[in-house]
């Protein structure tokens, strides 16, 4: 098996406390994936930072992503591009989100990196959050799907996966506030990632 460098870029869902973790992995899905890959020789880098939107990823892309020369790049971003509209009146349109995200993915062309894109998701735990989906996040999920097709990336449909789990167990069992996964939610993400990305690790 060829040794791969796998870089995970994203927001708090990816970060999961990695900057307070001596291993730099955090206690979320990235650690679970790293543990599953233990003994494979693959190098796992967690480059998530809590609160990041797509524009924040762009600001640190060269240092935090490209500098690691990833063989596999996994990106999960978009929920803060939605959230800021509602918690601080700082909206990011779907068009702005698309333009920045497209720029980041285009920057990886020619590097040989395999790209894995994960859909942002929202599991409404309060009535008003249903409108957040229909008025904002659904359009950003559509952007991620379109960019995965454009750039030949592997797409992981987290929104449907976690929504189905929330229907079965209740949203708080998957993401306690609708966004930040519980251990069960992180395990679902890790399982989906391994299943989808396994072909990039051979």
C-alpha cells in the first residue's frame, strides 16, 4: 500500500478540538478515521478551524492545506456560511460561496490530489432552523454537489445520511445543536468517509 498524506480542511466539525490535542487530530471524525487507518502508514492532517467559512479557508489555504502536499484532500465547509447570516447578519450568498470554493478546488488542479467533498448539513433542533435550510443551506449543498461533479471529486452525501439518522434517533442524538455532531454523529461521518474514500488510499 502506498503511503498517502490525507488533509482534512473545514470548520469546527473537522477541528473538534484538534488544537488542544497533542496528536493534532481532535476528538471527532478525523481521529476516528486516523484510528481506522492506523498501521497503514498514511499520514492524517487535521486542518480544521472552528468558525471557518469558505473565505476563511481561502485565507489559510496555502499554509494549512497546500503546504502539506496532500495526496487526498477532504473538505467539509458551508455551515458557517449559512450560520453567520442568522447569528450576526453576515450572509454569504450561494454565488459567493461557489466562487470561493471553486477557486480553492481549481488551485489543486495538476497536483495529483484526489478530492473528497462532504456536504454541509443542518439537523433542525428548533423550529426556526427549518427555514435556515430552505432559505440558505439547501442552495449551498447544491453548490457542493455541482462542484464535486465539475472537479471530479468524490462526493459524500452527509446531509441525507445524517438527516436519515436524525429521523430514526432524533436530531440531538446525531448533532446536539443541529450542527456539531455527537460521538454517534462523528462515527457516521467517519464510516461514510472510509467507505467513499477507500479507493483513494490503495
